[in-house]
C-alpha cells in the first residue's frame, strides 16, 4: 500500500501562518488516514518557521519555479526575506517523501509553499497567479505527482494505479 504526503494543515494540524488548520473532510482523505497511508508535513514549520507567523508570498517572479531559479524571493508581510526557510522546508518535505517511498502528494492550494495550481503575486493584494509554490515545485521536480485538496479524486486514481503496480510486482 503506497503512502501519500499531505499538507499537515489539511488534516487538522494548526500550522498555517495564522496558527490554525484548514481541515479537509474529503471521504477519500479520511479513508487514507484510517488506513495509515498519510504522512503529514508542513514545509514552512519544517524549515524553521513558527506555527503562527506573518503571511508570506513569492515576490519578484512567477511562483516557486522562480525561487528555484534564484529569480524570486519569499517575503513576509513585513518585507522580511524568508526564502531560506521555504527552501529548507521544501528540501525536508522531499526527503521525507523519498524516505517513505511516496510518489503522490496532496498540498494546500494557494500557499507559497504548497500551492499546486496557484499562489499569490507577492504584493499582498490577494491577486492570484498560475504558479506552484516552493515545495510543490520541488516535489514535482523530484518526481512526485502533486495535487491540491480540490483534486483528491484525481490523486486517488493515481494512487489506485500505483497500488495495482505494487501488488502486481509483489506477486511475480
């Protein structure tokens, strides 16, 4: 049975910038939790940020890809550069995934770390851009398929396929 990396805030851990969670009650996620498949991670906390912190956005570029190209920085709302913490957290999330043989992740949409399909433009004006966050981009580059909490059904199809491949390999 394949495990799945999940943003800790989606399963009730109060690790978001505002010190709360955004628990996802999707039945498939609840099933994965009951099966012991879920490996939780908060890349921002793993990278050294406190549970409650100032909001952050990626400034000067187009999401996480620009951070990895050294063309953008992650800043908090006081304009403090916190790129190093985000990069460290992304690397730790990927290490955790690799150590657990994880090939699928469910991440919190919109987050400067975990956003899969969008993040914010770095102006703190609530403008979305179509770009992945720092961790999402790093996981993708590491060969892990990433999905947001709105794409759990799609992730489940991939996980079912991977489970089928695993069981087929073990019976040979």
